C-alpha cells in the first residue's frame, strides 16, 4: 500500500514538473528560457566540447535520439493503446452510421444515436487524458534540451551544416518564417529515430 501511494505521489510530482515547464516557457518569457538552457549547459556543453563545435549537428542528432527513446518508452508504459484503438474504431463506426442516417433522413435513428454521442465524448475525454500525461512526462526531458540547443545556437551564430541538395546553411538561417534550419534538422532526426524506436519497442499507433 505504501509503495502504491509513493508511486502516485511521484506521478503527481512529475506531472506538476512537466506542466510547470510547459507553462513557464510560454508565460515567463525569454529570461526563463535562457536560464533553463544555460542550466542544462552544465550537462550538454561537455558533449559539444568533446565532439567539437563544428559537429553541432551530431549533438542535435544525439539529443533527438535521447528524446525519441525517452518519449517512446514513456508512451509505451503510460498509455493504454488497446483503449485508444477501441475508441478510435468506435468513433469511425459511429460517424459512418450517423452520416448514413443523415443521408437517408432517418430521424429516429439519428435521435437514438444522439444518446450514444455523450458516451463517445466521455471515451474521447479519457483518451485525451491518456495522451496528456505522457506529454507532460516527456516535456521534463525534451523542453530543457530544446531550450539548451536554442540558447547555445543563439550564442554561436556561426554554426553551420551542409544539407543534401540545399548546400551549406547557418543553423540560425530560416527556412520559412521563424522556422530555423537547426529546428528542421532536429525534427527530421527525431522523427526518424522515433519511428525506429517505436518499431523496435512495438509501440502501436492508433
């Protein structure tokens, strides 16, 4: 019983930390983001020194791999994938049947199905809760690392990378709007590693 209570307290504390980071980054502004990035530098700066500043894209890849593995493990062990698949399938069937009832102007069936809609909304709310919890856990690692990368690159604007077909670009150059090359590289690396991790760890989609 004590172990179960301790687990609940730990979950609450981690959720609170994750939510606080998400809110802090948005509400507290640039000073908080820079402070967070600077603090994480205590861990990440030695890695940059080891690999060399010219290989910062490798550091970003390692960072993306760490967050992808962490996120995959969190999703695997905190989400009820069977529940989510069932809810999605029920919603698809419901929408199809409701659409058919509308097309055939079957008012009695539509009225009956309106009663089912409340139940479907309750199940969707539960599914949303299933998705929010791992998001808060993942932010504990991913947001500080991302803020560190942002802080470091802002302080080393000469960092560059050679992209296939695009040639050499500064990591701070923008592709579209505020979307910088380093964010693009991090996103692509994270997506690729995440797909491999999900396949290897058998983390199912919905």
